[in-house]
């Protein structure tokens, strides 16, 4: 199956799931999920695999064992391609449309310490700043979990204190409801997006 875009039914499916996150709804609309969400996502990932590698298609079920929210299903379909531990490219389709991202989403204390040491280093830290500035100038948004205070051992007046506060670091771009998400051309846009973030992932991999 070749990728032809995400049909409007995919967004409608998640819009309705947000209103009725139940097994009854899921069972009644499982074929819509399979045909309008899972099938096009699988086709898109297959098209991108030769350049970026195999992806992990996340399961649609939530782990509710320790969660207050017992809703059984995720209200989005995500997929991830890793280039290093917890580091790589991400794509998601949900009621608000299509979103892409890249970066690292979690790190051990030792790994995070290495990333912060690299940010603290004048040469490597400025290199990261330039990479992020270039991405934000072309429509990307920097995100990730951050400490509210300065990490231990770092001056609150550090010129890169905002980056040092990150516990995870990602960049993301949303295509929302743009007509292109319903067309085969979306694959080429995502290919270009992920290529644009390759230098960031290389920096994160090399410095963690």
C-alpha cells in the first residue's frame, strides 16, 4: 500500500474518541482506526524507512495501571524512529491534525549530566544554540520538560541557563488541518522536516 495521505476520517475518529473514550466506541469504530489511521501511518513509515530506518508504531492502548485517568485508549497515533536511546524522530496524527518532532524525550541522570556538560561547554553549547535558532527560524518550536529552578551546580546567570534546565529537549512542527496532510505530498514534507533536524539529533547523540 502506498501512502496517499491521512483521510479526514482519521481526524474525525480521534475527535469522537475524545468525547467517548470507551471500549464500546472503539469496538464499533475499530475498522475506521485500521483503515484510516493505522494503514496510512504504516504506509507512510514504510516510505520513509529507506532513509531514516524502521519505526516503532505505538500501541493505541493506554497503560492505566497507575494512572488516575482510566481512559483505555490514546487519543492520538504516534510512531518513533530512534537514532540513540530515547532520541530520534516522531510523528503523530490526532484530532488537531498531524505533528512531527525530533529530539530526546527522557534520559538517565548520567546521560542528562553529559548533555548539560556539553551545553555548559562554550563551543558545544553555542553550537546547540545555533542549531536551535536555525530550526525556530524555519517554523519549529523548542519544547521538552524543564526544571523550574537551575540544575544543581550551575549558575542561575549562565548564558544558556534556559537550555540547562531541560530534562528533555525536542523540536516540533504542526501541520494541523492543512490540506496537504490528506495528500501523498505529506511524505516529502516530513522527509524534509526530519532531514532538517538530523544535525540536532547528531549533536544530542554525540553529547550524551
